[in-house]
């Protein structure tokens, strides 16, 4: 069906989903970014005495050794877990495909949870 033949009322079905996406995902991210540009605690934010500092909070964060250590630890964790998971998956795939020949229905049962879990 071409775009010109598609009924325009289909956008009415997408509208609520789009609004929910904005309300649940986009708005909190933007609001958090705006909050990060101020030097404020809860009381000063709601009383209107919060001071705008721009990106000073981010500059301060990049100069903090504890933050840099946590970023380094996160990168080590990501690389380590990804490498171990891929290695285990490769070994398992080789074992299933080459060493333990099995009927197709059994192989399907083994792979099925990968496809069912995201549903």
C-alpha cells in the first residue's frame, strides 16, 4: 500500500504511544539535564533560589578522581564480561554444532529461549 493510500487515522493509534514515549523517556532525560545545570539542593530548587552554574558541574565531575576511577572500572567490566560471554557462546556453539550432533527439533528447543525471552 502506498503512502497516499494509507488511511490517515492510523496516526491516531500512534499518537498515544508517542505521548507516552515522550512522557516516560524524553521528558525525564531533558529535565535531569536542566537540573544538572544548577547548583541546587531540593530546598533551594523549590524555593527558587537555585544558582545557574552552566557546565561547571560537568567540569567538576571530570576533575573528580573517584568519578574517573568508576568510569575506568566500568570500561574494564564491559570489556571483561563481553569477552567472557562471547568466548563461552563460541565454545557452546562449536560443541553443539560439531561435537554433539543432535536432531533439528532438539536444537530448536535449545535456541527457543533466546527468541521467547524478549517477548
